C-alpha cells in the first residue's frame, strides 16, 4: 500500500477526509503545510504515489494502477473521501472517480485535464540525474546544480524535497518514470463513464494545461465540473501560490460541506 500521512481529527459522515495525490516528481511532503492548515476543519491524508517518496516501486506507472493504489488507501482508511489531485495525481484521481465513483465524494483536479499532452517532462529527469549525488552534503548544493541545469528556483526547492541527502539518492524511481513518460503525459483510452459528483478544475492563470477547448472533453466525464483559475500561478500552482490554492480549496470544500449539511 502507498505510504501516507494523516492530519487532523477523524473524519465524520458529513465531512469526509480529504485525500491529496501529488503530481510527477512530488511527494506527500510537498503538501504538508497545506494539509496541516486544512486539517483545522477536516481530516487530511497525503500519499506518496507509486515510484515516489517512500511508497513501493513498481515497473508499471499507469493511471489505472495509480487509481487502484488510491482506492486501496481509501478503503483502508474509510470511504468515501474527498479527493484532490495535482497534475499526474489529478489524472489518477480522475480515473479513480470514473472507475470507482462510490469512494469519491467530491473531486478537485489541479491544473490538468483528461487529455494527452505533447510536452514531456524528461528534461527534469535529466536535470536530476546531473546532480552529483556522491559528493552531496546539503540540499542547497543540489539546488545550485539544478539551477545550472536550467531549473527555475521554485522547482529547485520542489524537486529537492524528494532528495535523500544522507543516502545520496533521489526518492524517485527515475528509470520507470522516464520509461512511462508517454503514459504519464497521456490519458488512458479505455477509461469511460462519468462522475456526477461535485468537481472543481482549479488551474494556474499562467498555465496552459487546462484550455477552454478541453471543456468539451471534460464535461462528458464530469458533468458537474466547475472551473477556476489562480491569477499569476503556473502549473505548480500549489507551490507557487500556496495560500491562494488553500483558500480556493477551502471555499469549494466548505461550501459543499454546508450544502450537504442542509
């Protein structure tokens, strides 16, 4: 089962726990501050996706497999849950909601759509491989080397949270992530159905990942979808605008909770 962390008090029937699924190259740790802040009103669970963090390594990195991983955690802790997924985690969350709608109450999809993209992320794998792990003593040294490889500052900090400095290794299965990149940037062709629950597509105002043209694809899958943008944020919107991201998430979840309460 995936590694996970829990924040806040136990969930209640009228206010289920919120499960957060991070994106490519991330970890549950990236979401710790947001999770702690949101846990003042609900239980929050952050996971390390397969081939990331301290979760198991697998040869497969498909979205149906990642969705099954999330369902296993939800079944273990108690279904249903609200689910928030960013990028890769957002696609896994969408596949989970479409294939197992009974375990998802409300869905937040952060800066991703159920479409195949053309821009690869292998350049970041190359940048991480360029870091001299054998002579690494501080995380800041890795950030400096990532800067030399052309990685922008906000992503330097983001990526190095997955760096195990004492053991001189990345907590990322870079080989499998590289081999599965076509699946990661794609969308599984055999996934169908629809999720009728409340769904928020929250994207960065400076990002092109969720374009207006994609709404014709999104709506058949998620007929109750709503759309919002964070001004000035790019694809890693939760890292670039954490307070604004938290506020948008809280407004959506709290409003939905109140309507559920009656």
